[in-house]
C-alpha cells in the first residue's frame, strides 16, 4: 500500500509526500499554501477527509482543509486560535481545542461536520495563571501551554505547560459545557513539560528542558512523580542546548504485542544525530525502562509520528537538517530500521499526518 504523508512546517506550506514501502520510495508530490508556520497538522478522529493545521504566529490561526480522493487539499476556512503562537491543538468530534504557547491561552472552537465548518467560539480563551518565572528565565518567563491531550475518558483535558512546570487539568463546565481549569499537576522545577501520553492509570510526561520522561499516577491533579528516566542511554548526559521533543504510545497489536513508548531528542551533538528512545510501559508501581536508543542522522528532530497498518512505520524529520526518514519497527517494536529517506525537498518539517 502506498501511503500519503502531509508535512507541517515552519514555512508557508503543507507538503504532500508519497511513501511506497515496497520500493522504499519517498518523494514530494505536491504542496499547499497554508499560511505562515503551519507547524502542527492533524485529522478529525472519524472524518479523515478533514485535515487541520495551526499557524504558529503572533495572531494564531486554526486552518481547515478538505482532502479529496486524489490527496489534494482544499482550503475551507481559517479562524483565530485564541492567542499567539499556536503550537498544538487537539481535534474532537465536534470541537478543536487550541493551545497558544506564546500567550498562555487555550480556546475551544466548535466544529460542525456537515458542511464542515469551524464556528464562532461561545466563550473567551482560558488564560493560564502563572505570574512568576521558572528556573530557566529564558524559557519559563510566562505560561507556555505546549499540547492539548484528551484523557481517554473524554471527560478531561491535560495541558502540559512548559513555562509554569505544571500539567493543567481541565473539565467541562456543567452549564456551558466549556473547558475550565479544575486542578494542576506540579512537575519538578525546571523540567519544562512539553508533551504527554496516558496509558491506563499512568500519565507519562516528556520534559523538554531536561530531556527526561516522568510518570505520575492518575488522577493527575496533585499527583507526585513516581519515576523519571533520561531519554539517553546511560551514562550519557544531555549536552547543553539538548531538548526533548515528542512522545508517542503504541497499542498492543498482533504484530507488536507489547505497548511501547517512543520519545525523541533534539540538538544532540552526537556524530550520528538526534535519537529516539524506546521504553517499555508499566504501571507506576512497577516502573518503566529504556530498552533502546536509535540514532536517526537528523538534526533538531521535531516531527515524529506513526503510520501504516498496526503503526508499522515511524516517520521522522529534522528541522535543521537530515531531511525526512521512514523507519520500520522491528524486534516487536523494540528497534527501528531505516527504509526510506528524502534528503531534500521539504524545508523545516515540524509534524506529520500519515494516510
């Protein structure tokens, strides 16, 4: 099966790629104007013909596209995201929730599926309260929400805030049905939580500023850190300027029976480039462990996502060099083998959607 890959970037374009696993071919097939810095791209959970992007700029936007059968994107709408520097958003069945990194705000935008349209928000953006500064004065001078994560129950949002060293927990207001802050999980000072995943009764938090991953028991509000592991194989320590980037969870499947976590680094001075760390999963009481660190040959590894049947492939991109690569999961997912490489043709990749 030939896969179509859409690439978000720090340019004005979403680039379309074609990946053929049978030949190892990875090539550019088209581009779509998407406004400045369409850095995060995602699809609707059930209507896969709807593709969304964020404009990560001073006046952030959420952009809605319709995907045709031949893979071309038609721009339908562009609306305000509720703040500045829209680094991430999550798409629900009838809403898009946008996290605005620079302004420290969150906005819920209603979504109508037929015809597809983003509607006027009924409420003002949520402003995260963080009046102080964190240990990293350059990065933690204000609130910086970096991700919107739906709890698997659908009844709660988890928002890692790099600036405040917190994970905000939000629930719906019973009357307005809007999201509002209900509590917070405090990470260690200077950790800078960036992204997270939830498995069972455990939340795994990737700490950007420390290049580590921490676990906390659910419910998240008030939970204490139960474990913290480096994203690098011991005894290696993060070099100055190294940052954690992305964390992904795979589910158990016939081909890959063990659920695993994949976390990426950026700005590693290692001769073989940035790495992806593969972890086993477990509950907080049993802990979790690093089983493999795979070097990618990429510089500033920011874009990472799964694709293909049973998430067989991992697509990765170097913002500052190395191009885009596709790795196949091997050894039950505990190792990676490079199967395709596009060395040039896409500038500053930041995220992917794989069909």
